[in-house]
C-alpha cells in the first residue's frame, strides 16, 4: 500500500481571498459537500474570529454530516501578553466545534519585531501555549508556520525554534508556509529536508503561486518528506493564487506513487472542478491540467492518428483516471479517421468505408463550406451524426419565436423580450421572457417553456457566448458564427450555429445545446 498524503483544502478560507470571489453561506456548504464526496481529508472553511459570515456558516454546517472530511476552523496564535483562555479569536474557534483547527503563527523574526511588535521569546510562548490549549480541548491541530521559508532563510535557528515550540505544545502537524510565494523548488527541497531532521512530528506544506511554482514547490516538499499538502482546489487565492490541488493530487497519486484519494474519488476530479468553478463563478480554463476541457484534446492529424493507435503516444496519463475525456477536435484537415470514432460511439458496426460514414463526411463538408467550424464543438457533431444516421428523435420542436428589442433610454441595459412556442409530443407550450439582449431573452423563454417537460433543463447555464463574423468571399451577405458553451455543473459542452442573422445562428446553437443536454441525460440514465 502506498503512503498516504493528507490533502488539506483551503478554497473556503485562503481561496475566498481571491479577487472576484465571494461565497455565500449556501455556496460554502455546496463546496464542502463537493470536497467531502471527493475524499478530501481536511476542509478549512473560514476564520470565525475575523469574519461574521464565517460564524453563520459554522453554525449552519453543524447540522450537516460529512462522510470523510474533517472541517477546520482557522485562526492565529493567542495575542501577545494575554492568557489563552482570554483570547477572543480562540474562543470563536472553539465555538465552531470543528474537529480540527489550523493556527497560524510567526516564524520570521522581522514579522515579530516589526509587524506584530512583540519579543521573540513571547512569540514562542504564544505558539506553544496555543497548541497546548487546543490539544486539551481535543482538537486535531495543524500549526501553519507563516512565512516559514523566508524566516528560515533569514534566521534558520529561530524559524526552527518556532516549530519546536509548536511541537512542544502538542501540534499534530507543522505546515511550512511559503506565504509570499517567492521560494524556488530546490530551496523548498533543501529546507524541508533539514527541518525534517530536526523535528519528529509530520510536516505539511502550504504554497502560494506568486512565482508560478506553487504546484512544483508542493511536490518537492512531499518528495522531501512532507505528508500533508495544503492548497485550494483550483488554485484560487489572493494575488496569483494558492497551490492547485486539482493538479497536485493526480501528480502525487498517478506519478509519485503516493495515495491521496480512492481511485473512484480521483475519477470525480474533473466533475468536481467543474462544480467548484461554477460555484466560485469562474470559468474553468480549458488548459487547466488534468481537468480542463482541452487537457486531452487532440487536433493535429498525425497526433490524432497516433492517439488512436495508442493513447500513450500523446497523453501523459489516461483521461479516465481523472474523470476527464479524450476529445478529437474536428476540423477539415482531420478527415475520416476522426469522424469514425464519434460514429462508432453511436453504431460500432460502421467503418471508414461505410456509406453512412460518407454521408456524415459529406454533410460536415457542406456545413464547413457554409461557415461552420466544428473544432471544440463535438457535441454539435455528435448530434449531427445521430441525425444523419436517423437515430435522433428531437426532444422538442420550435414552432415559432419572436424577439422584441426595446429601445429604452434608461440607465438599464438595452432590454429585450422574446416569445417562443414549442411542441413536445403534440403538446404546445408558449412562454415569454425578458433579458439583456434578444439572445438572452430567447434563451430564457426557451428554457422556461422546456422546463415544463424537462425539469433538468433548469440545471443548464450558458457559460460562454462567442460571435464571429465570417469572412465571406461573395461579400454580399456576411455570416456570423455563434459558439455557445453550456454547463450543467457536471459537464461542459459547446455548440455552434451559423447564419446571416445573429439571432438565428444563436438559436441553432441554443437548440443544439439543449438537445445535447437531454440526450446526455438520457444516456446517463441508460448506463
Ligand atoms: Zn496562504
């Protein structure tokens, strides 16, 4: 059995400091549930001593059972010159009743004398007494040695003394923090190796990404002996962010031979990343290692050919191991051998030479001639294949639609409204909605109408909308290509529509997006 590395997520504490992130209590609970389901060991959820919203969260979460994770409340060592029992922050931490706590303290002399303005000796007492007090309260205690690497470079003896004080007080783990994110991987390895020889309790690592090295530094620390890794699930955090656990975990487990999660939990990595990005209101970057949409996307003809012979030719790990999927990007150059892969998902008996394959190829070429581009929009290709093979029964038909743009000269954005009439199995449904812009209004009206028949449509959100004017050689009527990216919190998919009219192009993509969602749900249920 490979050695266990404890995974410590701070998306809700350090991650919440990221520019642009603002978690509601509800959001926080959803993040906790997602991380717990994935088998994360520690979830640091906030600082009750400094943030009233965090207190409300800790009260709410008391009633929620976690299967695996230990919830962590975060705070600092007691203030200088007072007794631990009298420290208001520690009181607030104890009131959260979390099984684990993470306490940060100073290990860089300059921060002690110039920032918190106390003596070096008092700082050591603050650390030791705080640890000892929390241990008497039965807590699993991690000591976060803030600015540890800078402190060590400046005064190694004192930095080690700070850790020894925490060990003496009874801490369960000493997390060495690269708080300013300026340390280099080889320095991390040297310092962790030295620290390990001088202390007997487990070490942890907490890196920030200011030098673009947080993941590398975390891996080096584990390589040198750290056994707890702190980070945030997608690297969200102040400035350039924290160490990205969605990158660290698969590297530790698939390459370095450590154990972080059960295999089935590791396979939830991609869907959890999509969900957490969505809750955080960030778009998940396509190039995100392991979990991004492009992480296993192949485009060049020769690469595609090689990957189909043996995926290891251009993939460092298998996409299934992290719950992602291989994508073969469609383009005019890629030809039959790529299309056949998608055709075989629908009908495994067809070959490159089948008439059906020729028909699908002809249809794709025709659409590409009209201005379609299927690269990145395989969900549209999958639908097209089903339609060409006569294997797609539309979930609905759009009988009629109207959009009305209101030229309101108020401060509000230009508002529009839309009316749609759809038909599902002979039953009609009319619905109207307002939106900022006609496409938004259409999207809302269409969904409202469809939700009557397919409640799961309410899960879908448009996550990206791109419009491009296509250079038209005829120059009489220029066309637009609309790409719509949608997500239901589990999957992300993209659809394309082309027309001389932007609303029609959008509608083609929107309808495809909804059809794809319904098809996908149906397939998932049948599995
Ligand atoms: Zn931090």
